[in-house]
């Protein structure tokens, strides 16, 4: 079983649904708290998911220490609603431990604010707390593997993360995401054309599995590449066979990354290669989630009383605006971000924001207010970015520009192809 990393926890908690998360917390948190936890469960739980039994009371209604698990964006609303329902149900809460799949900024301030307002000792345990304690014992790791790991299954598919979305310029995002991952990993060990070809071949072999007797012939590999990325025909036919056999060779600098059954000319990805694919996807997806958290926090700092739901929506639109700008302005915008072109008029982030707001179905009146916020947010992202934002921008830039180049029928070295 794969080691449970912070990135795995981040991605799983970003994707988990409400009921499975509650089941996870019921299994995970008692092992951390050391308390005797009694789940209430069900839809008619009287406001909480469970209570902590001190052993001092025989009357169920007199228990005062309760626990609530939730994936809801607005933690304040959920905590207030939980305390209200507990009291309406005839309970007298003295403390509430709120466990959430979200990241809560300034937890100490939030706990103090809500405790004073509600007259209840509020403790918040967010995504970061869970990630820190997930390997505390076999009980906590079992809780993760049973309730959260299923949400990571799709990450074993090459490039299968929402780093970029389909658009007019990028028809098959998964190809370009995976291609960038592979080129980054291979440059320095092979030429650019070999790195790109290897990436396309490994992407094409996604879904093969020797344990399930799932193989592809060399011709099928080539056909899949050319169908997904038609412009790759300009270079892939002349090199794919040699690269395919090199990937299956013991002399491959990266180790044997492809299994080749020569009798039937059948190829597949071994378990080790599929694990590398999943690890790269997890790292990219965790980075995207953390950047969204940064953008949401930035939006909240700019707009007083912005709801967590709206902050999350603005963060999503900000990332989409950056992608659209990379696609339409391409190399000029990328050059500006790298400091090689200081002419701001060479690109327009405003156009990307406008298009992203329209695609996000934001109403006309709200578009005006949100655009002002987005301009300020993305100005900070561009000029005063965090390290994680810079890493994300680098990946998004490469994916979008590569997609634009290939779909625009360009060679991988940036020159126009003979078909233009």
C-alpha cells in the first residue's frame, strides 16, 4: 500500500463527499483524542455526529462535549447551526469539536470568536490537522485507506487532473498535463524530441496492465497518439518505434518503463511506471488545491464579509482566467512572467478574467464587483506570487502553451511545421 503523504491527504479531502467524510472522522478522531467517542449518526442526530463520553454521566442528554464533521465551505454557519440544533433538541453543549475537510485560516481567532458568541468551547480541527495526524497509528491509517483512498483512484490515469480545462486551443488536456510532467522528469537525460515522444508513448499506454492481461500493439500505440494529438504525426512516426523499444530496454536510463512481449509485439505499463504516474498526478493536484486556498484567502482579505463559497468561486475563476490568458497570449505572457518582456500591453489579463467570468455563469452585476477583486488578486499573483503560485504558473504555462502549439500544428521546438 502506498505511503500516506500530506499531498495524498490534501487531494482526498478536497474530493471526499459528506457522508464518507463523517465516517472517516468517526474512525479517525477517537484514535487521536483518546476519548471514548459515541457516534450519534443518522439524519436525526440532534445536531451533532457524536459526543465524548467522560464516564461521569448516565444520562445521555446531559453529555456536553459534542463533535461535528463537515465538508461545508462556511464553517461559521455550520458551527452556529450545529449548536442551535443541539439546544433545540434539548441538549446543553459545553464544547464542540468541529472537524472539517477544509482549510480554516486563523483557527485560533475563529475558535475565540465562535466560543464567545455561542457560549460553547469551540475547537476546530481542519485539513492540516488531519494531514499531520493521519499516520499516528494503524487506526488512523486504516481510516484513511478505507474511507478516503477510494477518492484517489482516478489519479492513476495519466494526466487525469483538472490542472487545465478543455478549450478551443486545448482539446485533450490530459495529454499536455502528462506530457509536461514527463518532459520535466526526462530533460537532462534525453533530447527534447525524445522526451516528448516518450511522454506521448507512456500516455498512450495508460490503461494497460499485465496483471489484467491488458496490452497494446505498437501500431495501436501510434494510432492512439495520432488520434489524440494529430499534429504529432509530423515527428512521432519517425521515432516512436525506436523510443518504444528503448523504453522497454534494460539500458533505458530511467529503468525499464514499458513491458514488451515480443511474441505478439504487445506492450504495457508495469506497476512501477503506473505508480510514478499516480505520484506525479497527486503532486500536481495537491499544488492546484493549495494555490486555490491561497487565492481564496486573498479574495477574503480584499472583500469584507465575503462568504467562503464566494471566495472559493472567485479562486476558481482566477485560475481559469490565468489559463485563458496563457492560451490566447501564449509565449508573450509566459515571457513576461519570466521577466524577459516588460511590456504589459503585450497581454491582457483583463480579457482572460472577462471570459472566465462568463464561463463561470457569473451574473452581470456580480461580474463588475468580482472583476475588480480578480484584477487585484491576479496582480499580486503575477508580481508578488508565493513559491507555490510560481510552481503552478510554470506548470500551467507549459501545459497551455504546449497544447496551443500542437493544436496550432507547430513543432515541439517552436518552429512552424511544413504543413503551414
